[in-house]
């Protein structure tokens, strides 16, 4: 009998949990209000992605995930903004996952993190 599950879904396979873009208090999906200052979709490749990397990320997101999380809201970015859907991606691609999120919960716009907030000194 064929296994109906992906190998990563089988017991014993380690799979890190997916980051949540859901706001538990508002019960909506966090979406950046606008593209962050270094959005991967801005002209000029501000994130210095390798050739073909953006295309690969979009293909993966249009497949299983349904969206891209903004890099400036990822935990490694040490951002005060929790993970949120990339505005650049959401404005360009209408995946079925984003459509379901919008219809079931709706979106809450969150401001992108200030790129200078980590280097600012308190006044």
C-alpha cells in the first residue's frame, strides 16, 4: 500500500515548526502594510540574492507554503515585528492559501520594522 504522507510528515522525521503569521489576539493574518526597505521584490536586488534565488523562492511559495514571510520579520532579524506575510509577494501573487486566509480571517496590516531601529540609541 502506498504511503499517503510526505516522508517529512512521518513519525521520527525531524521537521521544524512553521513560523506563524497569525495574530492570536486579533485572529487575523499579519501582512506588512507596505514593502520593507530591503524587500526582495524591489528593483536592484537589495538583499543580494544569488541569481535564480528569487524565482526559486516564488516557485516554492506558490506551491506548498502559499506565501513568503518577510525577511525583516524573521526571528533572526531581531525585529520587534512578529512574522508577517511579505507585502511584495502578496501584491504580486494571489495564491489559494492567501485567498483562504483573507476570506476566513482577513488581514491586519503591520508596519515594517524600521531598518535603523537596531542601531538607534535611546533618547
